[in-house]
């Protein structure tokens, strides 16, 4: 979910999703719907795994993956490097970290959409109201990380209407 | 009472002048509802309901032209909005009662804060659909683009939530912020709009988004049951009261955000919700004839609207937009406007479905669809995908909290074999004109017989 958000928002991959913010970060149910379709078409498979706090799913390539990929061969080729970037840059992060990073980016893009600059302190304050469990120091660290990577626009002084969250 | 003359549309001024003198602002009112029995509102909410922007919802049908298939489906967004407020209140009360300590510790609420949040949830739920277009979701493809300068693949259209937020911030700001009861809460119109849109400025109130727009939200609970009653089908009914009593607020593990789920004791009610969604989608919302009427409505509306799209939700555009409702569209159709599709709506001469994929198509089914599409050629008038429906059935899952001491959290699909067995619906339907059905069927047969 959060990787799809980063691909669309940061790298401009036209996935067509309409993310909205929740306490668990940007969310769009169509991402899960599409994953379900991919599973239904056997492009991916899933299995239930146990965690200390409960259970969840792990996804893996399915038996029909090549057939399904061939239907979108051009788009996949066009965005292959971008997809690799997302996995390399963020694939190792925890779910909680991805929630935090994507929430920071969402708040940044919202400031852009409102044509308002925002300071790191204000951005931190806004994010901590949504994610109160994270310390100010940790949030600021992640804001600095994203800013150094060029992923925050409002902080960099870029305000425009065509970078909606 | 202050009259705001600047930038105030005429319909709002008329209401201000006619505002009643309230003898007791704490008086409660009850409205009869076929789903919930009685829905209670206070004087503040009644003032909001009386506004022209909200009364407009009486003239917007919940299910567009579904009455062409299910004649009883004549209910409107007006009563649905009241119903959503009622259900959202029940969900909120259930959470507040059972998770008060968690909310105090995690988000710093006190008693005054709880009362304020309840108001915020009620008003957001009441106004969540105030920006709907005529005939509801059928017209959503005719919203304008937010930014036409973007390339086609990156352009996004406005959604009805944008119109709702704009109406709340402008047309309803005065009645929301200046009612005497609001002196207890100091709620601002922007807070309601921010919560509705999922803006970062909503802050800790984002927690309540799951009540209004989540997997087991008040909107879904109300419309499934309401639509079921009015269409006359039983598929949409499930034990929503048990679901409300079983709702759980789940503390995020490892610093993840709070989410809404259900206790193990209530998971069968959650199963009922998901099964209701599945049946209502396949039998009502994506019924082939209902979808055909959506096609004609969209195309007829495109002819009626200046530039083929609704005005933007800003400045004078919003005033123009609020003049569009079902009555205006029906009046135009009765006058013979709307072109060929307007005529088809008036004469019940809708397109016919001539081919559809299975509900959950495989890769081979998609390939066959492509061959059928090619074979139909110029006979093909429309193609409708279930994924683009506002009611689409995808991969819903709800966290279930175990009743065992470990309080483990598991997705409903791991606990329920029924839900695990449900596949997302990815059905595609192809349509042609009634007079072309025979030829279309012949060409389709040729493809399936290997001749395509």
C-alpha cells in the first residue's frame, strides 16, 4: 500500500489511485482490490503467516504471472527502474516506518496543494498529531531523510497545484 | 443575528431571513426512518438540515435509475444522510464507552473532548454526501479535472467529496459555526471538511475516518440495509447492531496507527456485512440493466452540461453546481433534450448486454474478452468494468481481535472460511443496441467457437 503511494506521489507513476489520509497513513482500498484481482488471476499467490501479535499474509509470484505481466508489458518496462527504486529505497522499512514516511509526504503535498510553505517544525507538529507515538526527534530525522532525498516539495519551497497528495 | 451579504448566494439570504426564533436550543426532534425507526436530531442539526444545500438531497436519488429494474428504489440521499449520522453515532458511542481509557492515554481526550468529537462525527456523517451530483454516482465521470494542464494519465477529476467539502466551508459555514449550541464546542466548518477529505489538518480526528469511510463504516452499513429494503431484496440485511456492539479499537502494534476492527465474538456479523456487500453488488449495483441506464444517463448528461462537465466546486461554479439535481435533469429529458441517450432513457430503449466475463475472470478470460471486443467491432457501444463501480467488491478485510488472553489480531479472511472463499469481482460487460443483439450474438458465438 505505502509503496504504491510512494510510486505514484513521489515518482509520478500513473497508478490512478486516490489516496486519503488515515491514522495509519495514506490508504486507498483499490490497491487491495487490485491485489485481490492479481491473486484471482493467479499472478500472485498468498499464504497466511503467524506474527507475535496475530497473523497476516505473505505474497509471492503466482503461476500465471508471466501471462498477466505480458498484458502490461509496455507499462512494466517503462517503470521497471522506478519500481526497483521503491523496493531498494523502502522495501526494508517496517510497516510503522512506512506509515510515518508516507504521512510526512502526504502532509507535504497537501501544503503544496494549498500553495503554502511549511517549516520542518510545523510539518513535524502536524504529523505528530496524527502519529503521536513517534517522538519529535524521530519524526524530524525522517523529515530530514526525505528532504535530503528530494522527496519533500513544500519544504523545498516548491508550491504548485499539480502535486496533490 | 448577523447577515453576511458579501459573497452570499440568494438562497442563503432567504434562509437567514426566515430563521426561526428558538425558544429551547436543547430541544430534540425525531424523524421516522424505514431502516432505523426514529432518528434523533438536535436543534443545531435541524437548522443544518433545513438549509437549501442539504434539502437538495431530497432531489437526488440514492440509486440513480435502479428503479428501472427494482421499481421501489426511489429513496434519496436525504434520508440516507440522516441514517449515516445515526449509525455513525452508534459506532462512536460503542467505541467511546469501551475504549475510553485507550483514547485518553493515546490521544489525550477528556470528557469535554469526547463530547466535542461526537458532534464532529455526527455532523461529518450528516454532511458526507451533501456534494453529490444528480443521480449520485452515475454522474461522477462528468466532474471536471482538477488540473487540466497535467498529462492525460496524471489528470484527476474532482470527486463528490470535494464538492461536499466546498459546500461545508461556504454555504454551511454560518449555520455550523454560529448556532447557539456550538458555543459549547466551538466546532469550525473546516474541521468537518478536513475530516471528510482526510486532510492532515484533521489531526487526531482522523481516527474517526474509519467510522465514515472504512471497511465497516456507517455509510456502508446504512446503504446496504436501506438499498435492500427499497429494492425489495433481502441480500443487504445483516446484524449491524451486533457489529456495532462488537467494534474494537485496535492499538497499533510497533507504533502503527490505531485501526478499527471487530471482536472475535462479533466476527460473524462482520461476515454478514461482507456477504451483504458481495450479493448487493452482483445482484443490484452491477445489475446489467441498471448499468445500462448509468451509461445512458452519463451520455445524456454530457449533452446537457455546458462543456460536457459539471462546474468546478469553487466560486460561482459551486452555485451553478447546486442548481443541478434529478428534477432539473428529468425536466430537460422531458423537454426532449439529452440527444439519443436522453431519448433512450425516456423510451426505455436501453443498450443490451451481449457478453460478460465470469465474475472473477482468469487471464484466459481476459484474452477471450479482447477477441470478443474485436469481433463486435462497431456493434460495441459500451464496455463496463465492475472495478470502476462506486460499489465495487474487491478484497475487503477487517481485523478480528481474539477473545483469548493474547488478544491476537487476525484478518477476518484468516478466521472465516466464508470470507476467504470470496474472490474480488472483476466482471466486464459489453453492450450493443437492441437492434444489433442478434448479429452481436452471432459474432460472439464465432469467437467462442474458435472462429475469431
